[in-house]
């Protein structure tokens, strides 16, 4: 983790903030990408709607080191309420203290639902969102589950009721949950296939965020290019300030030689003498009718 933090400290501030966000959620979208895009624009001198407050990745944001922590043993999970279509009155799903617990059953019996619960409570590289019963018209409340576990060195087990979005007990983070969704793989220098560790997974997801941000800028570039290609108005008298400015916009490719925004606004400003001139021309036209 020290190597990761040293590398991160040399990255642009928006990437440091993106990594911090990725420690809190599996993927970034919506408002997260919008704020990152705004920060990139601001750092390059482009106008943006409002300043973005960044929080760079720190050691406390990373997964806690648990190698030397007391072992946590999961005893049971359940009863469950407001999770998928899991029956709220089922007996707890109990786990062997010493040995392997095999959970089996037909499709739709709730195996995956309990897996999502365990992944939410314990530590997993793959996020597992919990939802209510989509077939129930009435919202019953947030998902909740009773959990029993024991920490090595303690005389008795602990029993709690966890409710979303509360944070699970930190002791449960010492239990790793692995399934096919978390089975990231990579090939090391000796061409050995290894499971993707937490830090490399974090960097991999940062790369995906960078691609998403790039797509957003590409989309904005296409929009601006379409606007720039719009034909400018013609018909101005040759030699006037307006015709000269329009000619520079059409023929000049160097940005520093283009008229400034203020210069264009000054040319478009409607002055008192313009109003007087319009009144004279209108009167002349009426006299010709």
C-alpha cells in the first residue's frame, strides 16, 4: 500500500480523488464523473459551473490490514428482512465453526440472496447492492439482517442486527468473500496466472474511469465541432469592423489571432447612435413608399 500511495501522490489531483471514490464504490458514474470532468476543465483554465472540492486518496481510505488481527468466525446470518424475496421468518443460515458449510437448493430458493448479504457484510472486491422485493408494491423499509459472529480471544459470540446503509462491524471485514464476480486475474512477469489483488484491482478500475471521462470529453468535442461548423452570417459591407471580424473567424486557424470574446461582444452591442441611424433609415423607407 505504501508503494501505491507513493505512486498516487504523483498523479493529477482528479485521479487521486477518483481513486478515493473507488475505495467507496465499485464503479463511478453520474455525479462522480461530472465532478471529475469539471475539475479537469478547471485545472486547464476552462470555465466551469462551480469549484469542485477534491479529497485525495489517503491510507485510511484503503482496505485495513487484517493479517495480524484476531480471526473472526461467522456463526449465522438471519433472519432477514426486506431483501429480495427472502422470507422474513426463516431460521438463520448457520455456518460450521470448524469445517465447510455447503449451501444448496433449487433455483430461486435464495442462495444468491444470502451470498449478496454476506458480501455486503464482509469484504469482497465485488459490490453487491441489496434491494427490496420488486414484486411487493409496498416498501417495507431498508434491508436488515441478524448476524452472529465470534472474535478469537473473546468468551462469547456477538449478535447484532445490521440495517442498510449502516456500516457493518469492522470485525466482519476480516472475512473475505470470493466468487466468480470477484475473480479478477492477471499474468505476472513469469507468466503465472494470479488472482488480482486489491491494489491492482483499484488501478484497473481507475483506468476504466479514465476511459469514461475521455468519452465524455469526446462527446463534448463533437458538440462543439458541430457548433463551430455552423455557417456565419454574411452580407456585411466590406471594410466594416464586423465584416473584418467575420473574415478573421473564417480564415484564421491560430487561436491567438482570433478576435477576443469581448471584441465580438463590443461589435454586437446596440448603441444609441445605432438606434438613431435605424430611425433615420426607417423614415427614409417610409418616404419612398
